[in-house]
C-alpha cells in the first residue's frame, strides 16, 4: 500500500505505463532512477513497490501481489532482484559490492523479463564504487532498471545524477503526517504525536518508530542530564559517558538544535523569554558539530566540547567571536583541533 503523501508521485510513476501497449513487455521506462528525499518518509518502500511492479507478471507497473513473481519478491527470493546497501560493520558501499552487482545484472535474466537493482543510500559509495557504477550507467544492460536512493543528493557526483531520471520526495504536510501517525499508533496522545513529529523533523515513519521504541524516555533522560549539568550536579564527562552508549548518540545534536529552536520561538513569538542572540550562534555550532561527527572525530570529546559551549554561551561574559573549533586536521581536544 502506498503511503498517502506519496500517492501523487505513485500515480505519476504508473502513468508511464500509458507509453506502451497492453501486455507489452517494455513499458518505456528508463534504465536508472534516482530517488531523493529525507529519511523516514517511505522512499525505500516506494522503491520496493516500483521494483515489484516492474517484475510482476501482469501488465502495467503496479504489482498484482498474486503471481509467482510477486510471491518470490515478497519472500525475498526473486532471482532477478538485487539489493545493495551499507554492510552493518562498514560505513560505506565498496567497489567490490558494485562489481558483484554488475556481474549479476549483466547476466541473463532468470525469469526472461526485467532485472531490477536497488542501491540504498548511494551517497555512501566510495570513490572507486562511484566509478564502477558510472561505467554501468553509461552502458546499461538491456531490460534492467537501477533504482538509487539518497538522503543527500548534493553529495553525489554530477556524472551519476545526470545519468538518472529523478524522483523527488518531499516531507508531508504536518496535518497529513499527524493523521497517518495517529492512526498508526492510536495509543499515543496528542502531545506525544506532535512531539514525535517535531523530534523527527516531520518524518512520519521515523516518528512512529520513535514512539514504539519509547524514544521519549531517552529524550527525557537527556533533558534531566542537561538540568543536572547546568546545576553542577553532574560533570560534562559524566553525561557524555552516558550519551555515547545510546544506540544512536548522534541524536543528541537534534535535541540540542530543537532546544535552540524552542528558545528562539519562545522569545521571538511568545514573549516567554528574553531573546539571547547567543542562541543563534550556538545553533550554528550544533550544526557544525553534527557535520563533524560524520568525520574522524573523537566522539566523546566532540560531545564534551558542545556541552562546554552550551554552558559557556549562557554566561554574561561569553565571547561570541570565539570559534567552536578550527578547521584543521588532528585530534579533537576541548573544542579545537590540535
């Protein structure tokens, strides 16, 4: 079933069927598609539905769900569907993975029809893997469709993007996301539903997972840590030691960022607080720190630096001209590279 906010995009995809005659084996579709959008809005599921529809025995691009091809697809045993993603113990997709995929898609189809390959998070290919993929995109095998998904299209080489047809996914409007989420987790109250969408930047699937995993308990723990830190009941090293043990410690950056958003809104629109221009600077620092997290930084010291910056920017004698860190290679020590 297509998610409600993706229905119009799905209908656009199905409209391509009109380019072919009934019962034709070639639907006039391209050899490669780049699906770009934020995480948690159903892009991967959409790609899977596209793949199943292409492989289905029935005419058209919408899967019947009843034929042998559909049964194989849902059982994850279809011999002409290939999937590539980041290995659990790795941070990138290797050139060997792309070469193995190329060998498979250049082979003869097992079912005599299309072959479909789904490459998830294509922005995580290393340079050699991108070059290997480019060769396939330049000379694609017949009756083969490559589906590439990305949450960061700006990180992709232009040579890859230019060789794909693009499908762009947008985060649904709040009302639509809220309606779907309230039906999906009816046990959640209004306040929790709204908080789930806010913490997860409006992404309904992530919000649903957040509620089911009781992410609100972890966020509440973080808020308690911040109060204890400000009151001097806990040291920076103590709270960071807890945070790095979270399953996804990088979510701390989102909590920090949302704290600045709430503070700025309360001061600017609700007159609940006196506006502090340092909040805007700290917000910028949070974004810098989150970006640095993805690099080879010392995770504990990066979080400690952000905590120290959070404490410092609230003091009357705070110097707003000091940088959180300088752009230099080295080890992360108390807010700077050395």
